[in-house]
């Protein structure tokens, strides 16, 4: 039967709603910064709201961090580094990390519900990815805290001192965990700035840090928007900077860091190629492509946003893909049946809407399934563009939304050339039954992470990071620990 003859899948049944209860979370009316072990008022008294993007309801007022607040946090971090934390043996530091990991596991439902409420991602994703990965990161780096001499044999390593860390809104707690765990295992203290639209799980983490009696000042959290992040980057008391976010802001930070020669890691944007050969297990590949671009509404730096499919199966593949996309359930992120949740903010929705309009105006063919978008909140239907040229904006620029472009190729060489034809280089995916083809491709793809016959898999022992405009430095594994350490060669910063 030709693929187009397949009847639509109508079973005449629907899912009963399965909403996760919000009774497990307790959101305060307002939150201060977390500095020196306590929640403190912002120096200016200024606050900003955080909302639930699925309902547009106001969740809490959040302290807007000024340069003065950043200074207080850096001062507290410095005192903790020169005081208890800096003197503590790695085996003791590790115990704190194990306690954080266990608390994240024990309170995972509360964290997952809060993450979904503040950011709009499906509860199944916050429950099954964000929380387990956050705990796993702390468990993994807890194990390294007392083994630094084995991790870096014949070298004497020392922490930098105070690390400034800035994270985005797509995986708020997980990105914080990826940054905090290696920094603390290595013996640094931290000032963390969460993203403006999703500060609540970082602030709940502060509650955990109080519960486990982490010494005051070891982790400080200053909330705010871009200006707060900029104040942190420019603070002269910062010894190491780590940033995850957009390429433009990353470049601005690199300029500032270079004037002071601060060690810097940048985890930036991506425009990953997801390559499907004709000899792949097609249904599994369809599922992988769907996961690759539509999970977390496409707000994923390593999302497989450019499908490259071998020409011989392209029509059949696109047909199956459209059918599968039409079965995705969009709606209440707290419902356990939901596949596609809310777009994180009105601003991001506008960016996605503009990019898709550009795609249409440049001549690409738009496919969107018929979905009822809820009246309130920020929503965008899963979208597939076919008839895409390499020159099209939607094939070149990161959209950071549920939008897939489809192009074809005839040979593996052409697939590599098209895949690498991007300023980014974070990730890529390959679907084929031939192991030799996977190895040949993986070697030629200019991407920090290459998945084969799967996509979007993470492990704390496995380094993650990019080439080119996707940044530099790695998170995860020993590669993720080393940027938080310097070789002690005597007489410089940090008391060595
Ligand atoms: P963004 O605008 O660059 O923001 C990232 C963080 O930087 C936020 O906390 C933001 O605060 C802050 N910030 C904004 N302007 C700043 C400035 N001038 N100085 C210092 N900090 C500043 O990025 P985004 O839109 O939130 O996140 C999406 C981007 O992150 C995408 O490009 C995505 O690919 C990338 N990303 C990369 C990875 C990776 O591992 N490679 C992982 C996740 C996301 P506000 O939120 O308050 O503006
Ligand atoms: Mg929010």
C-alpha cells in the first residue's frame, strides 16, 4: 500500500484528563535573593512577576537584582571560599552534594510540578528528565569531590574561587544542577543567576540548601533579568564564569571576560541536523525525530531542528511524520497525557511566530496539524516545513520552538556537507542500521554530541557541549569538572 493510502488513525476514543495535583507545591507571594544562607530583600526594593505560561496566572513576585545585590552575593561567596568551604576536605564537600541529590529525589514531585507551572513544560518531561537528571548530576559530581588527585593525576589542582553562573529558562533546575554540581565538587563557591521567566525551582533549591545546612555563602542566588546577569559578569570579584544561553549574549560575555582573562565556558545555541538514511528503522526514526524537535516545545539547544532525509524515502518519511505529529497532544502541561506544553513566554512565542511567518514568506511549505489552542496562555502548534532550501532563514537560524525543517540528500557525503553548513555545532543525530556508516558520519560531523539511532539522551558521565557558535567547554564527565579547577603552579589567585 502506498503510504498516502493509510487511513487517519481514529479510534473514537479520547484520553481522560490526568492532571498532576498542584497541592504539593507551596509558592510564596514574593521571594528575595538567597545570599549568605538567607533570603534577603533586594536593595532597590524592585521586583518582577513570574507567571505560569500555560494560564498567564501570576505565580510570585521575584527580587530584581541590582549591581549592589550582586556585590553582596559575591562578597558572601568570597567569605565562604576563604572560610569554611575552602578549608573543607573533598570528602566532606561530597557529603553535601550527596545530600542535595537525595533531597532532589525525595522532593522530586514538588520540584517537577513547580518547574512545569513556572515554565510550561509537560509534567512528564519535568518528572522523567529534568528531576532525575538534576539529581544524577549531583550524585555523579559528589563522587569526584574527594578524588580530584585521581581525576587529574600528577597535577595539583585547585578551585578558582568564586564562580559566576548564568542559566537559561528551558531547563531551569537541570541547567543549575549542571553548573552547581561540578563547581562545588571542585571546591568553588557560587553566585547563580536563574532566568527571569523561570526562577522558582532555583529558589526552591535554596530551601534544600538551607535544609541540608550547606555553609552560608557557598551558593548564592541572585534573581533578575539580563541586567542582573550583566552585573554578575562585570563584577571584579568573580574568578570563573559559566554561561548557558543565546549565542549573542555569549559573545557579549566573552568580550567582557577577555578583558579580565577570566576562565569562561559558553554553552550556546544550536541548529542540529537529524539525518535519516533509507536503511534506518523508519518508525523508530520518526519517533526519534519527533522527540528530537517537539520535546520541551523545541526549547532545546540540541534540538534536532533540521531533518535531512535520504531522497529515496523522503515522501514516505514525511507522510509518516505528519501522521505522527497529528497525534501529538498539545495542552495543559500538568496533564500527564500532554506531549507539547506551553511556550515559555509571550516574547518567545512572538519570536517563533515571526520566524514561521518568514519561512512561509520565503517559500517553504508549512504543515501544522489541526489543534485547538487553549484560550489563555502561550501556545504554538508543532510545525513541519518542507520544500526548504539551505538559504531559507528557517533552515539557518535557531528558532527554539516546535518547528522542524525538512531537506533531502542523495549520498552520505551530501548529508555531511548539509549538516555542517551552519555556524553552530552542538549536536547531530544519525539513523541507519549500518554501524560503519554511523562511525564514518560521526567523525565528519562538526558537532559536540552525535547520537546514533536515538536522540536527546543525557548522562552525567558524558560530556556535552559545542563547536563554533555553539560555544566551548563541556558539561558532564571529567570534561565538565576541569573548567572549575586550575593547575596550582604557585602564588596566584585563590590562595595557592
Ligand atoms: P539568553 O537570552 O542568552 O539568556 C540566558 C541567560 O542570560 C538568562 O539568565 C538571561 O537573563 C541572561 N542574560 C541576558 N542578557 C544578559 C547579559 N547581557 N549579560 C549576562 N546575562 C544575560 O538566552 P535564552 O533566550 O534565555 O535561552 C535560550 C538560548 O540558550 C538558546 O539560544 C539556546 O540554544 C541556548 N541554550 C544552550 C544550551 C547549551 O547547553 N548549549 C542549553 C540551553 C539553552 P533573562 O532570562 O532574565 O533575560
Ligand atoms: Mg514563569
